């Protein structure tokens, strides 16, 4: 998956327009990245990429780039 | 008004599949308004039936995880009316079950027809969040019926 595809996936997950979303977009800038959003993201990583992420790792993600880094680290992102 | 929308668990593999039932009594108070002359079970109650049934399947899997709570209705479709006097058979299949969340696909059949279906997302709350005397009556009844009686199956003296 390319970074562009990953950003589209992330935008769709959180109900955002893909345009304007970048690795630097912070969690604070995404209203739907709330407590339910955290669980939604965990479930999507699990179901889409087969990545089981623990609570501590999820809490450490504060911007979109952190999610991309996780995907990259596990070989899911080119 | 009680809010137990599953009469009985008929079958269950904890954390995997569940089948529950609910008789739709003509005496339900909501039929007075939904709708006069055309009583049908509201879709939100059908959704809650599916959530309660699947939730019991999750609660039975790992009680230490806490109590399952419906966090999101990912999808829901309603294909036919459910009328007074009918019995709803409520099916749930857990798709993902993790310490923090779970997902399930559910449906309700009336007769041989599927009347609604949903994909549901659950989170969990600690058991000490609810009142100390809280008991999941329907689940307890099923477990008491289905689990072997230790006195009957234990080793002979």
C-alpha cells in the first residue's frame, strides 16, 4: 500500500475528506479520533492489516504519521 | 419498564456464536404509539435485541474483561416488519474479540425469513462500574442449564 492509499484509508475510517490529511495532522485536529475512534482504529488495523496493537502503542499515536509509521514498521506500507 | 430484550439463550458457543429468542408480546406498551392500527417493533429495539444477544456471547467468553457495551452500529438493515405475537430468533456471530473491543454480525429471523441484520461494535466496561448486585439473568439461566452440574459430574468418593 502506498502512503496515499493509507491516507485515503485513514480518512475513510474517520469520515474525513482525504484532501488536507497529511502525516502531520494531529489527533487533536480530528474530532472523531476520540475514545471510540481509538477503538475503531484498533479494530481496523486488526481486521484490515492483521495488526494487533496494544493500549500503550495506541495511546502513543498522536498524529496520522504515527499510524503510518506503524504500518511501515510492519511492512504494510511501501 | 424492563429493558431485557432477550427472553432466552437457546444455544451458545461463548465468544463465537449465539442464538437467542424473544416473543413479541401484543401487550408491549410501545405498540400504542408505533403505530396505532399498524403495530410493528421499532428498528432500534430490534437492534438492541441483537446487541444484547451478541453481548451475552461476549460476556460469557471472558467475564474478567468486563461487561460488553454497544459502541457503534456499523451497519443495520431492516427488511420486514416484526409484528405482535411473533417470535424473533436472534443470531449472533462474533467476528473479532479482543481485550478492548469486539465486533459481531447479527440477524433476526421470524419464521423462515430474515427481517433484519446488523454489524455491531462493542467496547467493555469494568464490572465494578455497574451496581454490585447486577446480574445478567438471561445469561445466568442459560449457563446454569448448560454447564455440567459439578455435583453430578465430579469424581466419585
